[in-house]
C-alpha cells in the first residue's frame, strides 16, 4: 500500500511505502518530524483500519482523478472543434467536442478509488478491498475541526 501522508504543519504530501512501516518520517518542506504508527492491516495492504499519521479510524473514498488530465483532454478537444467551427463544419465541431467529453468520462470511470483520512487527509492507494463510504461533508466538518484543535491549528 502506498500512502501520501499530509504534514500537520505545512500540508505537504509525503509519499510513504506502508510495507516499510517507518516509525517516523521527516517533512521535506518544513523539516518537521512526523511519528507514524502502522497497524498490521495497513502495512500488509489488507485494509485501511487506522491512519498511521493521526490514529483516526474514519475514512472516505474518492476517485483517484488528476483533474489536470481531464481538463487537458477537454481543452484539446475544444481547440480542434473550434478549428472546424471556423470553417463552417458545425457538425464535425460538435462531434469532436462530444468525443472529447466521452474520452474524459471513460478515463474517469476506469480510475480506481483511493481512501482518504477524514482528519488529516492522508491518502491510501493499494490492492486492499475498499470498504469506506463516500465523502460526507458533515463528518468531514466535525473530524477536521477535532484534528486541527488537537494539533493546535485552531
Ligand atoms: Zn511540513
Ligand atoms: Zn489521518
């Protein structure tokens, strides 16, 4: 399982290999030491049961989507279609734009889910079965505030 731990001090994303289960990492941006406590399930890529960074047990799922890739496909599609539009080939223009949107949806649909910690936003990617529920705004509000108070950010 691969983690992207979020530094509590500066929010930098720090890649961690859960199989190594390091007991601490140092933030490359601000130099803060971050203690990590891995459960067996996390280091064996069996389940995300407890967050190694904040020890929280509440997670949600989201699509592992890089918005920039989707945007690039739409922009390329739009510029090609405006070229055809310029020459009065409206139908061609619309079908290219539609095609770009379809490619975008196909890319989106094939992406795997990743698990995110509600409290500290650490991300988990691996082969483990996905059990977390979808994002819930109310839960996020409550847990983020609790965590930020605990690490002294509020
Ligand atoms: Zn940092
Ligand atoms: Zn966490």
